[in-house]
C-alpha cells in the first residue's frame, strides 16, 4: 500500500514538473512571437514638430474652392512676410506661392524663396527642411512640365500657321490658274472673232484672192504708134 502511494506521488510530481515546463515553453514562445511582431511592424511616424502643421494648414486652406477664403489667407501670409521676413514667415509665404489652385499662386517666385531658405539649412528645423525640399522638388517638376507644355503649344501653333500659309498659297495658286484659264479663253475668243472677220472680208472681195497680182488684161488697148 505504501509502495502504491509512493508511486502515485512520483507520478504527480512528474506531471507537475511537465506542466510547469510546458508553461515556461509557452511563455517563451509568446514572448518570442511578440518580439517578432514588433520587429516586423512598420515604425510609427514621428509626430510633426514646430510649425509644420501650420504650413500644411496654409496649403489646405489655399486649395479650397472658396475664393474669398483663399484671398484672405494669402493676404495674411503675405502681410506677415512683408512685415517681418523671418525664416518661418518666409517659408509660409513660399508654401503659399507654390500651392496651386488659387489666383495668387506663383511657383517661380516660391521656388526662389525655397532655394534661398535651403541655402542656409541650419536655420530650419528638420521637419521644415524636409518640407522645403519636397516642395522645391515638386515645384521644379511642375515648372518643367509647364515649360514643356508651352513649347508643345507653340510648336502646334507654328504648324497650324504653316499649314494655314500653305493652304493660302495653294488657294492663291488655284485662283491664279483659274484666272489664266479665263484669260486664255478670252484671248481665244478674240482670235476666233478676228479670223471670222477676215474670212468674211475675203468672201465679199470681187477678185479672187489668187488673181490679185496677175498681169493686166490683153484686151486693153495698146499705146498709139507714132
């Protein structure tokens, strides 16, 4: 009996040991899974600092379809820049200038201001440098596309004008040919009329045309002798 109780006790102890080991293995597996998930997850974006949200608000406000709001917002940004052209106010003004979709947009002037700001990057925060660099790149691409569009339109206009001039030359040649044909027809009519008049005169003449130069008639009296 004692031997049976001892055996049962050993079995219980073994089962408990196995259970604890299993829990430890599961806990290690869970920790490893969480570590792998954290490593594979994309890093959370760093929060925007400084005045970056204010620059984005300017772009958003100028992109609205409300002309009055666009005008008021741009006027405030421009006035602040004119009154005190600090780094922040200059960047806000440049952002407003390069933002498309409003009447005061001037990408070339905005590009110039962005290049000036990036020439002294130590005066900008990291977020401001990133924003200025991105806007400068996009503005440069936009200006190149607009220049290419103007070039293509100019080429198309030149071809239209060339085609129009060619059509005018062809039309002028057609008209000149028609005029020459009419002049030729009129000249032929006059020539035919002259020939008809000559034929009529010849037909009414009493002496045949072939005998006009013949010698005088033999019946004419000879001169009297001396």
